């Protein structure tokens, strides 16, 4: 299905690069072909085989990422990876095009998630290099330099998030223990005024509030680490695309590493 779906994109859309997850038979058709790092890294056995295509609308130059899932008869437009490279009208045109070409498939949009911090990841990447530069720039050397800079920044982000994570882990136990003692003494001193039940509730309310705060900061540190990893994966993906572009420009017709099974 993926090859047929890609064929229906032309001539209105030009395929600039492909990402494949466990589709060794997928042919690149002259476009860079790389593995889907997001799903290869997660090792989810339940993830269906699929492929994503970075496409350019010929008339406007807008960029989109389209994901094809043959086993689920589903096509999804990812608005996160190409954020800032298209407008709403272009998205609607592509969605209408896909719906007309694949009436049996469900065509949906995947927008940014506030919970996962998609916009922050995209902004961190675009501050160093844009997906347009990676896919279309004729100066591959300069684009590769910018991607290398992004990789270094991603590594530093991951280290900073780990420092925050270990800081929370280090202080949680002693601080909660100290707060427990303080709450016990404070509630004991106030017991004549608030009663035994009030003192009991005060102790556990103090521990619950501060325990929840430490859990929040711990989850926030983990979330920052996850976002840093996604920035690093985006840099690795850009590296793969640029290497494939170099290989194709040099006339190397050997199969892409992404197609090896």
C-alpha cells in the first residue's frame, strides 16, 4: 500500500524523504530513505509497520509529513515535525487530496501535544536548523554543521535534565523526613486547640502536599529528559537524511541501510 500511496501524491506533491519502520521492501525511488527512529528506539512489538514521507507541495513549497499505516488503513498528517513550514490552507488541501485518493482510509491530523512538550522540542530544533534546510538546502555541508550543533545542544539538555532529576531524588527523602518531624511537633503543640482529629489531619496534610510537590518536580525532570532525547533523535534523523542526500548526489545506487533486513 505504501508504494501505491506515494504514487498518488504526484504530481501535486514531491516526496523529499522517507522514514520506514520494519518495511525492508520499501523502495526509496530516488529519495533519502531512513529508519523511523521514534519507534525503533521504543521497541514496541505492537507498533504496526509503517512509513512516513516528507513531501513538498509543488505549487507553494509548503512541507508536510504524511504517515501511512497499511495494516490499519490509516493515513496521518503530522503537523509537529514540519511546524512553521506550512499554513492551514495547505494542510486542508493535502488532507482533501489524500481523502480523494484513498477513500477507504481514515485520514487524520496529529497536532502538537502540550503534555509532551512538542512545541518546545520543535522550537529547540528550529533555533539551530530547520527541516527545510535538511530536506532542500543545496549546501549540505552547512546544514550538517547546524545539525551537529543541534546534537551537542541536545546532549547538554539531557545532562541538565539528569542533574535536575538526581537533585530531586537526593533531597526528597531527608526533606520529607524533616517535614514529618516538624509536622508531628507542630500538630502536637496545636492539639489542645484543634483536637486530636485536627492534629492527625494536619500531619498528613503537610506530608501529602509536600510529597505531591516532590512527585511533580520528579516527573518534570523526567519529562525534560524525554524532551531532550527527542531533540537528540531529531538531530540523528536529520543526520541520516543528509547522509542519504550525499549518497544519492554522488550517484551511489546501493540500497539504503534503512532497507536492509
